């Protein structure tokens, strides 16, 4: 039986802690987005935002898509879209955090929760982006071959033999 070379990891343990957090944030985003899609009326009522159910549903769709992207191979884009979405959420909640809103306390609690999740999203996006940017391999498996071949083709085109 052949041994696997040392240093080669596969399976769940091969993921760095930041990748595991990214995966959990992806699932959290999908669950939150589904809740916003399904219970937009209840959420709007709880935040004192009647008539904003459509906005909450749109934010739910955004959450689901960010979650799916966070679970994909392009998890950096998903995480950064979560950070951008958090900014939209905070802006919307700040708008609702008015003195005339009878649900102002609920909005304040939501702001604290979203701010906490934003911090986690931001740190995870930065860590995952930095980790995956270092030594990013050429996914084609042909490290530099295409560049060298492209240069050769240009040289061939400028040689006198090809100018007939």
C-alpha cells in the first residue's frame, strides 16, 4: 500500500481556520437570507419598518447569494460581498434608528449584532484573501508555459522566414 507524501492534506482538516470560519459564515448567510425571504413581514414589524418588506427580501436574496459564493472556490468574493452587504444593513438600520420609531430598541440590538458580524466578516475576508493571495498557483498547471510560448510565437512571426 502506497503512503501518502508528508505534507499533503485532504479532507476537512486540510482547511485553515479562516477557511472553516468562511464556510460557517457561508451557511449562516444562507440561513439568514432564507429567514429574510420567508419572514420579511415579521422582521419589518419587529424593526418598526412597515412597508420595507421588499427591501428585506432583496437583502435576503443578497445574503443567500453571498453565502453560496462564500462556500464556493471563490470564497474571497463571497466574504467581501458579505462585508459590503453588512454596510448596507448598517445603513438601513441607522435609518430606522429614529427617535420616532417605537421599535428603536430592537433596531439598536440589531445594529450591535450586525456590527459584531461585520467585524467577523471583515477579519475573515482579510485573512482568507491574504492566505489565498500568497503563492497563488497557476490553476492551469502550466506554470509560465503559456507566457514562454506566447513570446516564442511573437518571435516566430517577426522572423524573416515567416514574412513571405
